[in-house]
C-alpha cells in the first residue's frame, strides 16, 4: 500500500434541527471544495440559546481529514 499524508481541519456546522444535521452540514459543505474526505470526528457539541433559554441552533465541532496532495 502506498504511503499517504492526510491534513486535518476543524469545522463547525450549525442546524436549527439537531446535532446530527449540524455535523452533516459541515461535512456536506466541506465536500464541495475538498477531495478525498476520509474521517469526520465530532469533538464538541453545543447549542446557541436565546435570552429565554430556548434552543436557537445546534452546533457540532468536527475534525475532518482529507488526503493531502502536496507538490
């Protein structure tokens, strides 16, 4: 198997529906400009709240890796 190098970036996705949708939004957006996405690791989940404590949106912080094609 040939050796490979992978780059890891941090992304934060948001959704008004769920943490799962927030994570999926981040990966789907990254896939529009990055090739060979390999792993997405959820590292933190949190929520944005309004002044009354109601959930406004779910946020998922991810580490996403993709194959590095250096020169």
